[in-house]
């Protein structure tokens, strides 16, 4: 069964916004439309990529004009020159005015007027800083290497962009983040591919760049709503998702109305598209920064930091290139392909965080990257400053070759005794600053192992285990659920006080078949909340397991495995620092769980041994009490003789006989259903009732009716007693008896004939207020044998019980022996025969004989 109390209120860690947890796991339904959309995007992009590649092959066979241009809104400017164009005198920054005498006002003009023959030439009139210059450039065959350098690298890069999106979606199908990233990767790939082209065939391919400029911002805004946390803009997530696409559709229609070539689109629309793209990227980065700072979900914070780190790396070279160009050291637009290669780190960081849900050690890696970069800069600056200052002081104030030769030695000593200690102090400071203090987990495991080894009771072990988790990992809560097959639920949770553990088995009870417990027992590996939310292998178990994990307030669950069997589940809440678990912490918890499993089993075995010893002592005492309740043996010749051989420590059979003041002898023999202490207690109660009541009531039928009423009032459900009770008058040889559902007694006459004294009454303890018929007989030198089914059902050969006929044969064989010896010998033979067939006596064995003295 699922938790039967309100575990959210009891176990969810304080300050955890439950709504955000649940919003973060909301998934899109992976329906046929998504599968169709995924396949359609792949097919469409593959077709465009193939067409571009065919154009690339065609360009390799065409001319190399020796230049590249950019269309800077209202001008056609040369961005690169090489080969024949460089030799002829074209320069970077020249603005093309005419080609072959025809004015170039639009990109389509350039494509139309160029002479593409090889050999052939083109005559360019360019504006160079206000001066008109005419240059004639001969055409040379481009060849595959040159064509691939110009256009193939960006084609490869664009394919890589799209593959990243497709792989992320394939590994995490159905999630809002993976779908949004796939769409963004598709549009980014189109933008990269068609930003670097020559004349395309078919001509409509030129519109792909216009489409990419219009819709890439909408795809980025879509991604900003789904990653790193889902957001609902305008109070409506669907409206917030579709509104940017509607805006992009309007922008696309306006641009295509003017031209299918992006370079020929009016300046105002280009500016609008450019600022739309910048605004979308800014929104995404701001959203990511906000998530890294304010989100209560540690997974969202870690993802945001990775994306920000990827953004920083992606911007590093392009920014340096731009600064260099602005400083005059290099042309900022001369290496666009190299800049785009670094842009890969931006989508790569997003894809990584979507695919990887268990971001173990991400915080550590980021802090190390930043922290050690900072420390390296400090150390390098300090080293150079120290060297420069010391050199100035040493060499500036002294002179001479001998003194100068001592400089390296003195500086080395200064480094060893001054700089290295300073370096270590800075290292320690950075460690404290960026790692927020560490725990020596190896030492902690050693101390915990020693502590656990000294504990024997289960409550002490559980308390030590949960307090160790809370202290060494600093979590908001921890719990332990014992998996006891066939037993009631046992759940223990730390209360926040040192070493204090509360048994919440009554309020937080998970059945043995609970989906989460079953999953953890099957996996035998730690499972994080992120695993359950995002790992594809848990897709089928997500709906059934996630509510339980959220109700338990668990960010991580670990199985305690003993001899290949999960014996308990450790639930661990979120860290108080709000960070994700590191790999070292998970390994520590795994080790702790492994040792805890052994210690818990040892504690259980110790408690079981203590319980067994207690039970043994109790059973011994019960056996002594039960034996004391049996009648003491009388002198030889007493007319009633009995024997009892229990199958276990205590017996569920009983017999009794006693003398009454009038000379008669009361007797009884009974068999209680079941074995063990409950059966023993009921035998004692029934025997005692009969013994006491028989002193006042001398009718066997009424006696059994009175005992039956008492037993019916107090007997445990399902238990009953079969019993024969009666009186024997030695003076007359008359026996009066009544039978309550017991095996029919055997009367052996003096001539050796047997008579079964049957009964139709039910056992005691089943129906109250019933009557029991009485039977009278005179022994006349014969004997009355009463016995339990432990005698007749005892095996004397394989699959062959003794049965009543076998009992009769044994009585006949041993009839010449005195009654006491006869019973001992009969029971001995039966048990000897049984030992050859079965390793244990299966049931209690009891006999009672009533016969006249001297028979």
C-alpha cells in the first residue's frame, strides 16, 4: 500500500517548495505527433544538408574568385582575400561598387553578374576609403580543399549542432527541455549552414537563411521556458511558447515579401531580426542566471552553472578576436569559422545537462575551474611580482659577477621559505572558499565502522546509521525502511536532534509490494530523484514510484544489500547546503549502506538469538509446568496408566486421571489443534477445567458441555480441542465416558475382540451450548485404550501410517505385559519404526489405558 498518512507534511524537508518539485518533473506525453515531428525534422534537415553538400561539390568544380564578402546592411564589403585576388590588389574592407561594369546594389546582383568561367576574369570597381579603384582578378579553379575550407567546415559544424539536438531528444524523449533543445538546434544548424554560401541551386534554398534568422529567436525563447527550469510566461505556458513563433512568422513573411536572399532584405527588417535574436539570447541567459541563483532545485542550479560555464567558454575566443580587431591587431571578421567552432560549447553544455540527470561533482568541477583559475592568476602574479621586486633590489643595489652569480641561489631560498608557504596558505584559502569545507570520508567510514561493530541492538544500529548520514553529509532528513518479508512495516526517520530516531511505522507504512521499494530492491543501486524523473530506464516505473519518493522527502534512496538480497532502503533528503550530491558523498553513502546492511543483519541475528534463548527458557519452563500437571504415577496395579511423548518442547496433547472420594477414578485425554505455547496453554486450561469440575459434577457429558462453554469464550480463533473424558468405578468395572470429536477409543474384550466407541459430537471450542452423549460399558476383564492421532498417523513404513489396525496388532503382541511396560514398549516400537522413515516425530503421541487390576 502507499503511505497511509500525510507524509508530505511529516517527512518533506522544511522549506522545500513541493510545487516546484512537481513542476520540474512535468513531462510532455510522447505521442505519435512527437514521433512524427522528430522524424520530420530529421528528414527535413537531412534533405537540406544533402542539397547543400551537392552544392558544395559543385562549388569545388567552379571558380575561386579569391575573396569573401559580407553584406553589412547597405554595403557589400570584402571580408577576406587570398590567391589571385590578393595578388591583383583587392583589400579587406574594400566596398564593391561594380563588377564587370554592372552596379552591385543587391546580393542577387552580385550572383547574377559574376563571370564564372575557368579560365576567365572579373573586373571589380571598389570604394577604398573614398577612392575608386579598379582591379581585374583572374578566375582559378577552386578545387575540393579550398571549397571545403570555405563552406565544408561550417556545413560539418551545422550537422554537429543538429546531431546534438537529435541525440539529446533520442536519449530523453518526451521531455519539454529535450524537445525545445531539438527545435533550437535545428534552427541554429540552418543559420550556421546557410550563412556561408555561394550561388545555391535550387534558388529557393537561399530562403533557408531568411527562415533561420526569423525563427531562431523564437526557438531560443521556447528553450528558455523549458530549460533549465520550466516557466510559464504570461501566466500561460502554451501562450508563452507560441507567441514568439507567431512573431517570427510575421517577421518571416515581411522579409520574404522583399527577397528570398537575406542580404537583400531591407535594412530595417535586418535590424529587427538582429535585435530579436539578441533579445532572445539575453532572455535565455538571464533566465539561466536566475535559475542558478534563486531556484530551490539543486539540479536546476547545477544545470544553469554548466550552461553559464559553456557560454563563457564559447565566448572566450570570439570575444578575444573581437577585442583584437577593435585594437587593430587583427581583423575581427577574418576567422568566422574558428569563432563558430567555439560556439559549439554553448549548445554542448545544454545537451550535456539535458542528457545527464545525475550531475555528480558538477559543482565541484565548476568551483575548481573558477577557483584554481583564480588561484593560478594570483600565484603567477605573486611570483612575477616577487621575482621582479627581488631582482630590482638585488641587482639594482649590488654589482659584480660574483654577486650576480649568487642571485639564483638566494632567490630559490626565498621561494622555498617565503613563497611556498604563502602559496599553501592561498591554496587553503581557495579550498575553503570554493569547496565549503570537506569531510574526510575515509576516516568517517572507519570511525562509523568501529562504532557500528560495537552495537548489538537494532535500535542502536539504526540510530547510529541515520545520525551518521545526517552529520557527515549534512542532509535535511534521513530514514530507513526495513524490508521484512511477511512482517509488518518498519520505518525509522531522524528527527533532527543528535542521535534521535523516531519509529514512524504506524504513520508512514509502505507495503512489501510498494513500487518504489520493489524498484530499489531490484536495481540494488542508489537511485536519485533525478534518476526517477529523467532516466529513460525508469520511464515505466516513474508514475508509480515518484509520488512515494516525493512524499518521503527523499532526494536519494539506497538499498542495503545483504547476501544478494535487499534488506532495507535508506532514504536521504536534500543537502542543507542546497548543492547536489557529489560522487564522493554517494560513494560514502553506498559504503555506509553496505556496512549498515551487515550490521543490521548481525543485530537481527543477535536479537533472534536472544529471543530464541528466551523462548527456549520459556519452553523449558512450560514443559516443566506441563509435566507437573500430568498425574503422578501410581503404584503397580493401578487401573489407569498414561504416557505422553511431545513432538516439540511442549505438547498439545494431555491426559489426566484422579481419584474421587467415592472411590471412582476420573480420566481424560485430549488433543489441542496446533503446537507450541498456545497449544500448551490450552491443554493446561482444558485439563485443569475438567479436573476441577469433575470433583463436583460426575456426569461426563455435562462436564464436557461445561468445559466447552468456557473454552468457546476464550479460545483463539481457529483453535479447538478433541477430548475423551469419563469415570471408572473399580468396584463394578463400569466405565462412563463422553467424546468431543476425538478419535474413537478402542475396547479390547477379554477374548481379544475390539470395539470402537464412536462419537458424533464436535470438538470443544467450536460451538457453545451443545450436549455430549454418554456411553457406558463394563470392562469384564478387558481394557479401554484411548490415544491421539499422533499414534495412528505415525509412519512405520514409507507412505504407510500405523492406523488403528496397527495399534490393535501392537496391543495384541504386547497384551501379556503389565500396563505401564506395555505402553512404554508400544510407544518405543512406534517411534523406532518412525525414525527409520522420518527424521522427526511429526505429532505429539499420547495413550491412556483403563483396565481392571490384574487383567
